[in-house]
């Protein structure tokens, strides 16, 4: 009963968030057409290039445990119009319009990962790789995120002649979307495989409660997650990363995220600060 109530509230939060903002969806976004080279392999990787890998489970009326949002933005197989990707405050649209990030390339991967974006920070040596997972495969997205945090899943790719580490080869992993752990249970804990400690940001409803056991097993550091219902739109991640890239303390990162959430969700700074927390 608790999960059903929560999922209803989650959908209301998402619906209000989307419909309270003008100009949605922003599907007609101009993207470069050059494509990155193929993945190199699942190997240990270390480099001067720092990577942030963001895994986005597209909002999906049909395959996720939410009360349906408007059909146009709730189709988990249509990234162009999806609430968490192609809408104005989706990851693709918001980061593409940011002055802090330059979009280098985008390409289709497969029927599970419908689009990959690769950004380069305009000031620091950071890459941001964002993957749009078909909403039907939210469980696979969650597993890939946790395996990456644990160092069980690693990979690299080539971007304009530069090797970039992704998944467990990234410095920071982020999950964005509906909290699927409210709907399904994973059969195993993903234990840390390489004694490396990665940072993690989980923007999903009540993520601290539902992800705690799994994240603890991975050995990752919870840089930012939530204590209650939230709308996991891209401005929260964006502003958290602004502080992260500057190597600011964890509290500054959390505060930056909370200020962004307060601004765009029109809630009090105190409420936003209570919602978005860092650490255990």
C-alpha cells in the first residue's frame, strides 16, 4: 500500500513539474552529427581525463510503477519528447543549452540505450557521458548503475582521438529517473570489485531509503540523494556538478543542488535542503 501511495504522489509531482513550466517539450533540439568511435573494451582504465557518467531511465507510463503522466512526455521509447531527456529540463535539452558544457557527439546505441550524449566541460578537463535508457528497461538501468558504482562494469570509448572511461571507469556515476527499487527487488547486492571509491548522485524519489543497502555494498560515496518525493530534472544535477568540478566540499555541492531545486520547483530553500542530502 505504501508503494502504491508513493507512486501516485511521484506521478503528481512529475505532472505538476512538467506542466508548470512553459515551452515543453523541447524536442526540436539541434545536435551535431559527428559520432564517437566504437567502445574499446571492458578493461581497467585510468587517465587524466575525468568522466561523469549519467544513466537516465526515461519516464515510462506503460512499464514503470507510476500513475501516467501526459502521453507525449511519458513514452519511454521516445527520447526526443521524454520528460527526463527531450523536455526543456531533461538532461539532453538542459545540458545542451548550458554555457558550461559543449556537446561533442550523440549517437544511438541499441534498443535498450536509445541515445548517448558526450559533453566536454568548457573550463575543466571533464567529460560528461549521458545515456538514455528505454523506460521499459529501468531495471537494467538500475543494475548498470550499481555495477558501475561497484567497479563490476567498466568500459572506455574514443572521442575525437581521446580515450574516455565510462561506467566504473568514471569518477562520478549518476542515476536519474523513477525510483525503480520501489517497484522491484534486485536478487543480489553488487559488492565492490576493485577497492576503488566512486562518487554517486541518485536523483529519484526517496533514493536514500531505497538505494542505501545497494550503494553501501558498492563502496560508492553518496554525494547527493533524496529523502522524499522529488522531480529528478536536470537543473539539480547540473548545478551540483558546477560545484563538484570546482572541487568544492560535499556540503557546497549539496547546497548548489538544493538552491537549483528550490528555484525551479518554487519550494522553500529549507524544504529543498531537507530533501537533498549528502552522505549516509
